[in-house]
């Protein structure tokens, strides 16, 4: 992982401030939250996220790279996206934040990892 795992101090606070709304947006998807609750596999979660939340995924990957979503879109390869998104979903810190956001929005807080 990049910025999301490595940032410290004020950079960490700034990254967290950008991360939380992205995860909150994803957690508002009741069907996705229900899928996580029922034990959705990580690959299925990635597929649904890409199909239904491409903008949020792009912002998430850009945040992790420390660049704008526009710059991220220009450099992304279709072969890189699933692996990078899986790595984020499986990261304990990101999974915990997503779980917290999902719990606040009616999910149970479990993750796809």
C-alpha cells in the first residue's frame, strides 16, 4: 500500500479525512453491505465495487497513490485495478474503517477479506 498505510502525522490525518467520506459512500450501498454480511467473497466485492462505484474506487486508488483522481485515471491499467483494490479490502485498517461505516449505515461491520 502507499499513502494510506505509510502516511504519518499531519499527512495521515489529511489522508484519513479524505478516506472516510469515500468509505462512507461505499457503505451506503445497502446491497453491498448485505453481501458483506452474508460472507461475500473478495473477488465478488471487487467486481461489484468496480461495476457500481467506479468513481469511489478511482478516488480511493488515487488517495493511496497521493495523486488526483484524474492523474490516477490516466495511469491505471485494467490489469492493476483488481489486485490493488483487493489489497485495500484486505488491509486490516481499511477493512475496519469500512466495517465501521457499514455498521453506521445498517450493515454489520464485517469485511470481504
